[in-house]
C-alpha cells in the first residue's frame, strides 16, 4: 500500500501548488495556467522532488494524462447559472463563489473577445 501525505493549494484561478511526502521522497508540484487568447491556454508543470527520476516521470505523465482528459470537458462545457447538483456536490457552489471574485462585469467574454485583440 502506498502511503502519501499530500497538501494542495489553489491560488487564484491559475496556479496550483502541491506538496507531497511518500516512501519515494518529498516534492513540490506547481502548475500554472496562462490564457494566451480566447480558447487557448498554456499549461506549465514544474516538479521538484527527491524521488527517483522514474517516479517523477510517472507523476508528470499522470498529470499530463489528466489534463488531456480535462480538455474534452473544457471544450464542451456549458455554463449554467444554477446547475442541478446533488448534496455531495455542494463544494462546486462554494468553488464557483470563490472563483467569481477574479472576474467582474467588465471581464472579457468569448463573444466580444474574439472580435478584438484587446482581451
């Protein structure tokens, strides 16, 4: 059985900072998501670890696979102002409320952002 201590922080809408300790070593993983234009984002993954190189490579490969799976969801998502959620999904409402602080009424939307380069 693999025992791992994991601590993850979502810092704003675009940075994830994760630290871990396992039988293979300690480490820190940082992910940045940078919007480059409407519907195009650059994802950067950084891993600093004392674990063997093969373990680090497997960790990053797993993260890349997860991002590839997420892309299908991102490309087909529809925003619902009041989605129907079950009680186990109440964290989604809290996350949306927290995330909304990074946007205002004047934040660019895809419809008007694609007409100009001033997004």
